[in-house]
C-alpha cells in the first residue's frame, strides 16, 4: 500500500519536486525505503526524475495496465475495486473463472498485457501483440436466471461501444451478438462464460478484447485498431480501460434496477445489421432473411423471405447484401 501512497504523492505534486524528507515524513517510512520504492517504480516503467537538494518528480507513467494507474481516478462504486494484472497469462477468462470459483467478489477485474491462449466465440483464437490491446475479464454475480445471461453480454457490447465513443469521438456499431465495429471492421470482441445451476447463475465471466494500437498488418482483413481508425494519439489504454469499467458498472446497475429495456434500446440503436439481408449459420442449419431487430431475450429477429420471423439464439451472421 505504501507504494500506492508514494505514487499518489508524486501525482498530486504534478511536475514539482518532492523532497525525500517530506515523503518520509508523510508516509512514515525511511528515506532508504523511499529510494527502494522509487527504484521499483522505475523498473515498472515510471519515469521519475531525481535532483540533489530538490527530491523527486514524476515525469511520465508507463503505457501498461497497472492496477494502481487504473484505480487512480476510476471513481466507480464497486467495479474494479479489486484488479489483478499480468504481464502474460494463458487467458484472462481462465484466471477470472478460477478466482470467481474461489469466491472473488463481483467487479473483480483481470488485465493482461498479452495472452498465450486467448480465445473468442466458437473456439476461435484471439491474438494480439504485447501491450497493444486491452485484454480483460470481469467477474459478475448477477441475480438473473441462466436464460437471461445474454443480457450481460449485450450490455457489455454497449459498454465497450460507449467507452470507445466517449474516449475517441468515433462512432462504434455492434454486430450481433458481441462484436464492436468501427467503419465495418471489428475492433473488439466479447466472450461470456458462465457457471450456473438450473435456476441461478453462480457467476459470469465476461472477457473483452479491444484492439487499441495493434498495427493493421498484424490483424485479419476484417479487423481494425482504434488508433488507425481516426483516434490517433487521443486515447491511452489506461483511460480507455477506466472508461470501460465505468460503463460496465453503469450498464450492469441498469439491469439490476429493472431497466433492461434501456440497454436493449441502446443496443438496437447501434446495431449494424438491422435492415440488412443476412445469412446465418446456426448449428447445422442456414437461415437467410432480413434482420428486423433484437428480441428482448437477446435473440436476433430475422424476417424470412416467406414473411415469417425467426428468432436466432446463437450463430454466425454474414451480411449478403
């Protein structure tokens, strides 16, 4: 905790120097301990200038998803009060699932700079160069039936879109059920995994990947990165991660306040498929028709060519014209 307090002192002094003696007095630790903490912070990537007779000043913070930096100025009530960060892990969803099973509270967040076994829907892999994306998983314990779990996934897609929009000024859209696109290219994907009993959800883990500064040549043809879609250098991973957690908290609270219709409406306003003629690969079937909207239970509504409407609970959707 002392290191957090030291960082807080340096931040609050902005670009002014703070003497070792003053820090020692305020934190109740020795100057030698101050120096050791400063050296550790430098190893983490913090640029801290030291001048004899003046002390220390914080010059810059690293472009890393460090829990202390994400919590600083986060201003949420319960989301992100517990943050775990990894330089590399197999999958943030796997870590979150293990922690949730051990009783970690709702709102616990796991970040990683890179994943060796990142995955998306339907067993697909999610690959991202180190330090270029937001790779995170969040633990939820909703008071919902298992059949209502899709509300959390759809809310999360809205939260991602709103966070990107607020931080960059770009206009993200959502492709059912859980892809966030900018100018028709995927910048974010969501994977929800659940442990439940017949009549209750034990916990949900929502995994979110957002391409922030991933070079275009490292991405599939249908994917993009926020940085290369007009945001330029106006967004940092830390500020975007903070806004994402704020939006997730706000959206989740709406669901628990009985305002699912509010989220449902926000999702429909951002839908890129509504009105499009699509082909859906659903299990061993293929369905073709025009998307008319989103059912309140999260199913995609498709008007078939003969006029009937079909609800699609899961599948891959491709716009054909």
